C-alpha cells in the first residue's frame, strides 16, 4: 500500500494580516502534481485542514476544488480527511455523504458506539484507522487498542494497517511551536505512545509542524509528516509531505520526503542573532527588491523600540516585493530578580499558563500543581467551546 501522508494545511491562515491564498493555492497545486506522479493508494490529511473552526466560504471552496482535482489526478485513490484541533469536528462531517462519491472519507468526531466508522478498508491494499482530534478526557480508555483489535479481526489477509491521530506524542521535537513543553504543545497534552496501542504498521500523526520520526521501539513507523507551509517564522526548516510504502502487515514502512516549495518564504533578519535597530534597518534596505518574502526583524533593545520603528520598516519595503511583518524586539540583560515587564507583543506571545504563574508569584500566591491542573482544564473547555461555535 502506498500512502501520501500530509497534515496541518491551515487553509485560511493569514500572516500578520497578509492574505496567504496565493501560497496555499501553490501548495495545493503541488499536491495535485505529486498525486498525479506517484499514484498513491491512500491520501491521508491528518487534521488542521483549516486554520479556524469558522473558515470563510472562499477558503472552503479552495479546499473542495482541491479535493476534486486531487481525486481526478488519481480516481482509484482513497482519501481520508480527519479533523484537527483547529477544525470544527461537526462541520467537518456536514458533507460526509456527498464526499463519498469522490472516495473521500471525512472523519470529524469520535464514534464510540460504532467504531467500524473509523475503520476504512482499502480493498486488496490495507486498512486505515482514522481517528480525529479529541480532547484526551473525551477519548474512552483503550479506544485506540479497541480499534486496532477490531481491525485485526477483519484483516484476514495480512494487509498493512495504518492508524492516524492528531495529537502530541511524548518525545517529539516541537521546534517551531510557541510556548511548547514536553507536556503540552498547541494546547494538546502529550500522550505516551503506549496509550495509542499495538498492532499498526504505520502511525500517521498530525499536529506537530516539524516532520520527524518519533523515536520508539517502533522505529520508522511513528511519524509526523509536518505542515507543507510554515505557519510562523520559527518554523525555519524545510516543509514537505511523506510518501509511505508498506508491502504487508508487519513490514517496516519505506518513507520518502517530498519538499513543498513556498513562493513567499518567511525570512528573519538577521537569521539567528539579534541586531541593533540601526543594523536591522540596513539589513532590510539590502534585502533584494524582487524576492516576494515575509520579513521579521530580530532586534535587541535597551528598553523600548522607537515609536516610529514599524512605520520606518514599512517605508523601507514600500518598493520591494517583500512584506514587512514584525519586529521581534528582545531586551538585553533582563534581571530575573525583577518583576517581569512585557511589551504588548511579548504579552500576546506569552503562554496563558505562564502569565497566571507569574501573576501568582508577583502577588505572593502559591501556584501549585492542583491550581495548574484546574487552569489547564478551564483553558481546555474554552478551546472546546470555541470549536463548537457554529
């Protein structure tokens, strides 16, 4: 069975109010070309299809048009599209029935009472167990293993078994994600790999934007394919899809990365170090006029940026094809013993949990483990409610 594994398209994402439709269309065009060339048996889109639970009509049309073209590029291919934490699970399934005419399986919510809805047989090729994002507290204990055991009962010919999930797996490399820790990334708490069960040949993961194998006893069978387009400047690594081949149940998957080219790259000046404001302006002046990139400036400051800094940077790019986005200002010699003072930008980027913890420390309160768990539960409910909004 040959599988195209992709995830985290984040269609509708804007970057500092810049529309990214052109880039997203270019990515989808490349996706059609890859399908046409490689003729996979299965196309997996493992969550975060959209950037928000309420995508515009234009963004939804962009997806449906792309799915039609992807189907036409390989009509015999099975397409499995699961919802991620950025998607509305219920909306994901609205057109579930008409999608089937294009061999598209849209899986948005957990089916606890009818688990066979999650098991998709690809005749003569293998099985896909499609699990969408769900808050960990809403996943029944042993749910993944139940699905794998049911698939094993049906898999009498020893065909490959692929399991999908949109989650954080402990031990993953979360480079590029803001405010991530080994315990939680993007609002999703980490799962031990053992919680996902035994019996799959390949675990196709979504959510983490950096492509990687997650090292485990199942080496080269647990993989994040990563996002095909960067969502932030901190994702300064190549972006790709994964082409996976599995001959039979029990075989080690063979994986090939296929890079996706972004016509509007995200560029940080300077790339790694911090520059003074004057030096940063010189770097911006020297940036080629004909490269259609997004620009972030890394600037070291003593206190605050000049009030006219953003206007100056915008003026310097007025006649260039690049788009100025932001100044990443960092103070030097910040004393940890002093109260933490944040700029507006720093406050917006700060993890809510860290803000609560710092506030408790500042006011002399003890922010213990119980309070932290309560805070996480409230944040989880807020996130769930925002995805349910119709």
